[in-house]
């Protein structure tokens, strides 16, 4: 798009064909975006562990986009393949960055939430995609891939936002998505929205169960069935740890959970409850300590509740809400915050983290191979 000619006191401007044009004719023109129309909010981000400037994001209404130059240019890579536009989770296989899994339908269930149609997979870095089923999961919150096996993938499915359904919970595939087993299920009203895998021992998994219902006139969040679960055998068996020492004793709602890659057995959680707060365990979830309880960390918990542990520093973590918060003392205080209004183009900066996107601050992904990357994406 050409820029508006400067008048420099003259009423004439030059045109590319040598003719002149009255500059007054241009005063009513306004700049407008001519693309890419990325579909609004972003709740899913992933970085390529082998290529420093390659990232993917999934929007809530525009499919999957890819950049290979650190965010200066984005290209849609899902058009023509996806049947739905809303993306809830995305993961690049750490051992083979050509393999990408996408879970459809956001789990941040606003009043205008759009549902998805299961899982898609690419084996050529986003050039083509194949649908892998799980159609009726509707809203997927997280996708995780084993660090050394690109065929071992987990999908955390919240399920229908507006009513009960059976195809929800935590699903696992050992054959790259050809077949799926449901390995954690509470009931038809409770789904799994968050999942954290210990990169040092990928057999250890933490899953957050959430009971939520979006009606035309209300949102119901929390209560019976919500909780935190742990597996030490890759998901074959599970132990509920919601009532372990230090965690809230009353009803809980949405929980965000993150294992620290930098310290064995350190786990962070942000828990919606009567007194919402950030919690930390240093013994693999057996006991917990209640830390920061600033309301700004857990405002609108049904929409946010995202927590991310730094891949190299066990005391650094992020909480994503209306602002982007950072703690450098293990979750006791969050003195550093980034308001959504300060995020400008180009949407990439450097920071000791892997990749994440405030939607106004949602989305999450870690790339331990390049821990100085921080991807910020501000929605319209």
C-alpha cells in the first residue's frame, strides 16, 4: 500500500503515472488492515525446537499460522485442510519438528466460544494435514508430545462447553494418532483442560480436571469433579492429589499446572478456589505451599489460569492473565508484569523463556533448546 503524499504546503501531490492529484482528495482516506486475517484471539502457540525463528500459533477463528522469520511474516498453513477454524492446542514434536499436532476448539469458553472437530496432524512442518479423529471432543485445552517419540501424543479434552458428553478427558495415542485410548475420565460433565509433562521424566504427568458449563445467561465453573491428578507411568494409572497437604480444602475450580524442567519434583499450580492463589510443590505434588495470592493473578479464572515454568531457572515462572506476570522468587511475588497494551509489532521479543502468547495473555509452549525466545501475540 502506498503512503499518503505529503503536501508540504502544496495542494498537489504526485502520482506514479506522472500526473498530479489534489491532496485534499486524500484527507478522508483511512488506513485499514489488508491481512492476514488471523481470526482474533490466540490461545495456542508452539516453537520449533530446531529452528530458532520458526513458530506456530493457532487462533480461535482462523486456523494455524506459521512464521519462519521470528514473527515478521505469518502465513496460514491450515486453510484447505481444516474443517473448523478454532484451535485450542498445538504441539511440535521435540524429536521431529516436522510432526505437529493440533487440537481443535478453544477451552477458554467465552460466550462466543467456537467448537472444534478433534485433532489434526502434519508430518511436513505444516504443508499438509491429516484429520485424526476425536471429533466430538469439541474443546481441547492442551496437546503434549513425548520428547523422544513423535508418535506418543496426549490430548486434554474439555469436551462440550454447553452440555454433557462422553468424549472428554485425557486421550493418548501411541501410533501417531491412528488410534486413541482414553486414559483419564471423571464423568460426562468434567473434562481435562491442562496437562504438564516432566521433560526430565516424561512418564510423570500432571492433569487438571475442570467442570464448566457455558449457558446463554451464565457460566458455571468449578465444584464436584474438579481436581489435580498425577501419573508416574505415562498415563496408565492416576492418583488424585487435589487434597494433598497444602492445597485448598474447599471446592476448587479451574487449575493451571506446570512442572519445572529445571528442578526435579518442582511443580507449580494456580488454583481457582475461595482464596485463589499460586501453589508450589518441591516433592512431586505430595505437599504444597501457598504463595502469591494477588487477585490480578487469577482474575477471570475460567478464561485464564495459565502458568508456565521457565525451562532453565526453577525460580522463574509466568502467570498469564489480563497482564503477563513474572516471578523470579519461586512464585512468592510477581513484581514484573507486562500490560497487554504495551505489546506492539513486531510480535516477538527476547526473554528467558521459550514461547508464549498473551491473549491478552494466553497460550503456552516451552522449547528448552532455545530458552531465550518469548513470543508475544496481542489479539484484536
